[in-house]
C-alpha cells in the first residue's frame, strides 16, 4: 500500500497526531524551568525554521511528497508556538483570574492572559500566507490554518463552559490558566462549535473523495483526519472520558506517581474566577488543542 493511499494517509496522520502531541508535552515537562525553558526554545526555533523550510519545499511540489512535506512542516512551525505557550514563555499577563469577574470583564482578563501567544500566531499566519498563498500546493498553509482555527474553537469552548476542561497534564508554566476555565456548565453554543467542525470535516472528506490528483488526495485526507481528531478532542472536553493513558509517558516519574495517588477531582472547584484544584492540568492544542480536559 503506497503512502498516497487514503488508508495509509489516515494512519500516518493519527500516528503523527499522537506522537507530536506527546513529544511536545514530554520536552516541556522536562524543561519547565527558566534556563531549561530557554534552551528548549532555542532548539524549537531551529525545529520551527526547519518546518518553514519544509512548507516552502512542499508548496512548490504538486506531489504526495509535497503535500506531506507542507503538512509536517506546518506541524513543526505549530510545535514552536505550543512549546512557547506551554513553558509559559509566551502567554500574556501572568496570574490567576481575579475573583468575581463576569461578562466582558472576564473575557478581557482571559484575553490578556493569552494575548502574546495569540498575536504571535497571527503574525506567523500572516507571514505564511504572504509566502505561500500563490504556491502550487497550499496544503501546508491550509494545515496551519486548520490548527489555528480549531485551537481558537477549543479555547472558546473551555472559556464559555466545558465540564471536563481540566486535565492532569497541564505544565506548571501555564497552570494559572486553569482559573479561566469554566467547568460548572456546558455552554449552549457547543452544538454550534461541533456542527461547524463536522461541516468542515464533511467538506474535506468530500474533497478527498473527489480529488483526481494524488497530491490533492493526500492533502485533503490529512486535513480531514486532523479535523476528525479535533472533533473527538472537542467531545472529550465535555464528556467524562479519560485520555491520560495516551500521554502518561510524557510526564516525569514524579508526576506519574502523583497521578497514581491523587484524590478525585471536584468539578465545582474550577468555576468562573474560582480557585483551581491543586492538581496538574493541561491545555494543549498540538494540533489542534489536544489536551484541555479532565482526566479520571
């Protein structure tokens, strides 16, 4: 079975999703301090630059290799942003959500807490658009856009109300962001988030089925698979489903021992402006914001 076969593409996409998410978490968990964090970001800058080079190469190749290169390059560029965010080096205003904030005041505080990171992604996205928009193969650019869009969707869901948005895997550098999560309810906008994502998945899947060129089949299938994974991740934010076992290997030995003996999580502990439980949690989106949920 060739790597341009749809089944092979789906399997590759799933494997890359699992491995890339885990690797970013693993290196962040082991470098979550001042000097180590800076060293990590130096390495990740080289990785991100390599990803951009891959995107440039893939954009010029109307072949399956070009689509794979653009897609993987986008993931490497995205990994730089994830590492910068998860280490706490590029987030926004530090500190927990002030108690008692509601409405726009709470939204403003949440925006200020992640502002720098969001602006960095915007600048990167605009740069990639200027560099790649007129290229023959834009699946790498589309992949970055998909990751960005689904990350924003997951963040809004967590902010507005997702009962299981607290996770045991959240790196220490951004643990304060737990206080901006709303877990006391499910936002009534969730069906809109889900139906929009399902609609995009259908468009991409139909595009893959109708594609007549190999590079288009590969590109559409990669995007459709990641969209399906993003939908699953959105569902996990609101359902009592654990995925800790998938990435337990990314935690340090000390944190694995804590996970093994921790008490049950009280869902009422993390509410609007409230105090977070004294547990590890995670808000990752390697692709698409993979880990932003409670683990049982």
